[in-house]
């Protein structure tokens, strides 16, 4: 019973969105400079996904969820972008590549059975 109460207490104090998840994140862009509106992200050369800039203390940064990637080596290409009014339209930074490895799950257990 004490374990259930402790779990419920913890669940109330720590919202689900605050639990760790694998993200790729940038350093913050300070409020004193040109802050991007978002980031154009491509995983392993695939389709570009736009990820809006996330506000943090003193600026904005990129957070991109990589939780659904399969095991193996992956490369993410990121460009920061800023949308300006006509005639300038959208400006993008040079691309930045980041390579990382998602670890594999262990193999299934073998020899499972009941013992006495």
C-alpha cells in the first residue's frame, strides 16, 4: 500500500512530459541575437520535418524527439530558419550534421519455465 501511495505522489509531482526521452537539442540562441523561428530537420537523408523553436530561459533552442528510431547508426541534418516579411522571405543557416547510434535491445530470454 505504501508503494502505491508513493507512486501516486510521485506521479502528481512529476508530469509525464517531464520524464526523460531521447531528444537532440541545440545550445540556446540568446535573446540578444537573431533567434530562429524553427529548425528544418532531416533524419538519414529522409523528408525534412520542421520543428518550431522552443523557448528556454534567455532564448530559444531546438528539441527534436528521436525516441522512435530503430537501433543502429543515424545522421540528423539540421538547419535553423527565420521567416522574414517580403521581399526577404525565409532565410536558412548552413546545415549541421550530427551522427549517433541508437543501442539495440537485448535478445529475448531463453529457457523460461516454472521451477519448484
